[in-house]
């Protein structure tokens, strides 16, 4: 059963804005946040069930961020994930993962910063849960090696 959209929005709005602020410049993040919830509103009524809503909205946000970066830099296949100092508790994780490859960075931040499971991260990355686990594991190994 799907909760009312307003409740869904209230539960996820701040987290999604923080996530987008970690990926995009401040103004672009706020525009992407609005676009994320507009897309979510458009697709909400066609959802079959209320499971994995958090991963679903992160997937939308991730795609909106990629679209934004591609608009500004069409030659780039994957965006460079920017870190902004004004983020809440995830700022340290963002600073720590700044030099990781994009997929590893997203996997590490979503797993350890937002507590998504690997299947949900796989949905965001448009891959499998196994691939998401591998990306997060590779990212953590790389961080351990760099910070010895």
C-alpha cells in the first residue's frame, strides 16, 4: 500500500536535498531537488506497491543529477560528484570519498551515509545488488589503502 504522497515527500525531502547538495552546486541541487519530486509525483500513482520507495526516489534524484551535469558538460559520460561544506552529517563522508571513482563514491555514500541496502543502491546505479556491493567494497578498500 502506498502512503499519501505528502507523507512520502515529508519523509524523504531533506535526505534527498542533502544527497543532491553532495552531488551538485547549491543552486543546481535545489533545482534538481524540485525536479526529483515533480518526477516522483508524476510517477507515484503508477507504482504497484510501497516497498523500496526510498531507493526509488534516490534513483530519480541520481538520474536528475546526471541529467543536470550532462546538460552543463555534454562531453562527460559520468558526473564528477562535487562536495559542499554545508551538508549535514554526511560532509565528512563526502570529503573522505571525494577522490573515488563516481560509482564507488555513490555506492559508499549511499551505503554508509544513507544506510541503503545493496539492492537499493544497485537500483540507483542501474545495476545489480551484487555490483553495488562490489563498488562499495572496492571504494572502502581504496579508502583504506589511501588513508593508512
